[in-house]
């Protein structure tokens, strides 16, 4: 399909009309993925150039455009936008990505292509990278530890990183606390890992910071999808709390999506999913209040697409 179906927007304007019209025309003609990929780039450029006020107007315009109805035919997008559990990106929604559901169950070809676009793009790849990163991290920590691990997973969701875990199967995890504010996600964890040493703990981040959940001497603590929901001061508070859970020699791993995430504008418009994106320096800054004399080492890494970053902090032994 010729690329001229999609017209780049005027970089000086925050109005997305031309980009939306072109993408809608491409979708109607059958060039669904190509049209939406170009739209992702166009909306990202508009978002970068816009003021907060003009971007808010652009979001409203995009949601009134006929293309929005097309996007919400996709079950992943619609569930995030509808927020049946009160927030976008709940565990059921993320399973469209993390369990790699493909489009065989989606009857209309257009819906299948939109679903492919939303579940196979940069954001979806970053979600799967995060799952696999944490899975490797747990296995590596368990294989090198002198005793079975004590693990705390903050924002546990469905714990997809533990599916098929050799460390769990071999008894190298003594206790894993799956912490989440969503009781339905934790019910799923209890059913899924019925024979495993996993404690599903419901609570809010505020309760955690206030010390209502007394958890100490953890060998490994990691965060999944939490820091993006918090402003700087609150994120620093949760990082300090999580570091305080570590046993001597323990490890804290933080994750945060990066400003290079191309899907951020699409997520805000069609998923109603707003994130606090942070660059490497801003991720490091979250750990600034930690006691320096208790830190053994730091390590920052990110995926090849530079869409998600990880900061590993080891506590002195």
C-alpha cells in the first residue's frame, strides 16, 4: 500500500486532524498496521511539540474521531480504556500481551490487525522484555544463593515471570511475597501457584511506605509497573521503603519505561494510560535518598529498543 495514504502532521501544530484522517483512510482501505504505525510516529511528534494544554485538546479531538471507535474494537485497548478494575493495564489486559494471544479468536480481519498492532509493537515488546528480565533475574539469584531465596514482588499482577520457573520448581525459593493492590489478581496468583511457597499480599503503596506491612530480610525485591504511576517524591518514598526490606547482600531492581517509548501518545489517547516516563538520570535520582554507606553496587541497563530501563542496587553484605 502506498505510503502516501498517511500524511505527516504539521510539526508546529498540536492538531492531529490530518494524521487521524490519513490513518483512518489507511485502515478503511485495509492497510491497518501500516496506517497505525505511521500514526504512532505522527502522534509522538505532536506530543513532543505540544504544550500540556494543546496536547489535552489533541487527546480530546482524537477520541472524538471515528478512528477511536476502530481502536476500541481491539479487546486489549478497550479493556485498558474501560478500566473495569479502576486502572488501565490490569493483569487481565496485560495477559493479551504476556501470554502472546494472537488474533485467531478475533473474527473480523480489521480487528485482528489492530490487535496485532497493539500487542506486537514497541510497548508490548517492552512488557515482554520486562517479564523475561525478571524471570532471568530470579533464576540467576536463586542459582547463586547459598540458601533458598526470600523474594518480594511489588506490583505482582499475575506473576507471569514465575511461569515455568526452575527455581520455584527446585525449591530454591523459600518464600515469595506477591504484593498488589488488586485482590482479583492475587486470587489468580493463589490459584495458579497453589502448591508454591507464594504469599499473596494485598495492600496499597501508601500502606507499604507507612510500614503497615512489616517485611524484612528479603534477598530480592523488584518492582513491576509501579514507578510509572508515581510522581518523583512518592516514587522516591517507595524506593526507600523497598530498599529497607533487603537483607544484607540483598538486591533491589527497579524498572521504569523510558521517554523513548514510541507508544506513549497512543497509550494516553486510546488506552487512557498515562505514565511517568523517566530517563536514566531520573531513574537514578529515585534512589538518591538511599543511605550511600549501605549500597554495595549499582547497575543500570535497558532493552535494545531503549524503551524500558532497569536499575539494580545491591545492599552491602
